[in-house]
């Protein structure tokens, strides 16, 4: 198991700012747009000042696979779509487990805001920040896998697609989340809130980054890849 302790760099913060701005854009209302822009900057600066990214990850071999689950010694990932992705892979199959967090202090920044607008802006900035952090960690994991001549899928999280939220228990069984001060409550929700848990499949060859390529649900709001119908 690997524990990471990182700082948010300038590039990440600029990236956060540029991604949040369009989602909070208020066309025609220049005064509000300027207020929101100021709040985004304030949130980004504050998060950059107090946040410490902590992450933990590990890799486990797949012990068995069938049409509805991928089993590791930490338990089963109960997702037919992810299992189908695994069944199209070649070579020894592994699951990479990852949890990352911005920490309790940063996660509570939105709640500390006095107005509804500033709460909304801080919450959006925090959510985008943890997304970008995990995106960077994912890129680093892809590079590590490439060095070992392995391919890896995109991340897949409990509660996403057909994997029930209870799948959090498998991720938390694979990793010592207390080492980065993350807990799972009785509803399978992570505390601190600005945390992400996920898994990846790794093998000599994986057929696709996501199961969306072979999924016929064209109107799915969470689709990440075009449906090709292949394999
Ligand atoms: S399109 Fe939607 S339902 Fe289908 S695999 Fe992708 S996320 Fe899942």
C-alpha cells in the first residue's frame, strides 16, 4: 500500500479556476459575474493555502471473474459492466484501489461561508479540485503501468454506473483509509466529503478505458466514451 502526501501546485489551481468559471457563468448579469469571479479566486487561494492532498493506493490480483463480479482478496466489485470490461482484457488481471482526499479542513470550507452564493462557489471549487487531483493521480498511475507494460482503464467508483454505493466497503477493505484520515459512515459516504474512492483494471491489454464503449444506453448522462459496440 502506498501513501501519498502532496501539495496543490499552481498549475492545478489555475486548472480548477478555468474549469469552474464556465459552470458558474451568469450571462447578462455583469455585477453577479464579477462577484462570482472574485469568490472563485478567493476559494482557489484559500484551498491552495490550507489543503494537503493525501492519497492511498494499492494493487491486487483478480482471483476470479464472472459475468457479474470481479473478485479480489478485499472482496468483490459487483458490476456487470465493469466485469464485462475485465473479461475482454488479456494477461494477468489486477485491480488498483485508490482513495484521495483534500482533508477535513478544506472540506469544511464551504460550510464556513456566510452566504448561499459563496457556499455554492466554494463547494464547486472544492469538488473540481478533488476531481483534478484524482485526474493527476490517475495519469501518474497510467505512467507507472506503462513502465511495467500494462494498460489500465479509467477510474470506476462505487455508486457510478451499475456499481452500488455499498461497493465502498470493498475499497475500504483493500486500503487503510485511516492512514489518510478518511472514514466511511453508515451510509457508505466518505468523511471528509471532498474525497474520492475508485478502482482501475490493469492487464497486459485492456479493451477499452470504460465500459461505455459497449453499452447501448446512448442517453446515459454519465457516458464517458462513444458506443462502438465492439467486443
Ligand atoms: S453509458 Fe452509462 S450505463 Fe453505460 S457503461 Fe457508461 S456510465 Fe454505465
